[in-house]
C-alpha cells in the first residue's frame, strides 16, 4: 500500500467519523423534538448510513483531489523543464559552436542592448594576422585549435560585464560598455599581449605563435551600430596596412611593438 493510499484511507475515515458524529448528534437532538425515540435501529442507521455513504464518497473525492494535485505538480515540472530547455536552446542559438563565445547575431544583439542604455562604449574588431597560412601549412584542425586559443585569450582579458564574440572565420569582436578611448586603449594592449603569449601546438616539439590586429571605434552618443561597425572595420584595415600586430583608434594609429 502506498503512502498516498494510506493518506486517502485516513482522510476518508476521519470524514466518515465526523459524518457519524453529526448523524448521531442530529438524532439525539431532532428526533426527541419531533416526539420520536432513538432506539437501537435508529442508532444503527445513524452509524451505517454515514459509513456506507460518506466513506466511499470521501475516499473518491480525496482520490480525485490527489490525482489533481499530482497532475498540477507534473504540469509544473514539465513547464519548468520546458522553460529550461527553451532557455538553453536560446542560449545555444546565440553561441558560436567552436569557441563558445557569442556568435555574430548574439554579439550584435547584445551590443544593441548595451548601446540602448545611452552610455559611451568602445567596439574592438580583433582579427588574427596571416591566419590563412596556418590553415594552409598545418591544416584546419590546428586552425581550429588556434581559434579556440584566441577566443580564450581574448575572453580571459576582458571584464565580466564586457561582451566578446566571434563574428566569423578568424575575426572576433569585443564591446566595452562605459569605456572611453583612453580606457579602451590599455584593454586593446592587454589583448595584443595575451595573444602574443599564446602558443598553439602543431607537433610534439613544435608550437606556433599568433598575433592579431585591432580596429577600434568609440560610441560617444549619436552613432548607430552600423556606423560604429564601419569605423571599427576602417580602423582594422589601418592596423593591417601599417604592419599588423597593433591597435588602431581614430583619428590616430596606436602601434604596439
């Protein structure tokens, strides 16, 4: 016998006992008032009728109530699982499968949300230098390792409230909410240095080094996201043109040796 069955039996028994008590109470008060006498048969009927009617009815009612409670609990559990699954699916949809960073759509959506707050911020486009040579010389598995290494180096440099994403290929992006150019420059230097320290194993005794070029644009109010992206892309092109392995901020180019 399950605990639920025992609970239903106990509740039905209590309800029957109360029904019998009420029936007996009515008998001893109402019958004499009507000129009748409560005899043995009356006592028996006051006990048997509630017992035969109240107990099954109560048991059925309590059983139905228990089924409804279990059904509500199951619905709540399924709803919770569905909500968790939906949240996981939404989060997965905005993540890059290889690096775990925000993908292009997820990153740009997060930047739009940050820009909507109205505060200034800095967008950094971070592009790996000569990355095609890695794939051509060592193969795509090594290239994939390099991308994951770059993602870890970049994400490990920025703060918890900053945004980091992979836009596609070997191009990454960082958005620093609340950062003016003077504050973003040191962060760009840290990213450059973190990538320089990175080593990707290509054989048992061989590892390759990487560098990146960074183009920056600063949101000081009034710029749209497309304008911010265009400026960062232009500055990235300048950094590449001037020899790579450096960060470019409009209107000047900051080179890092």
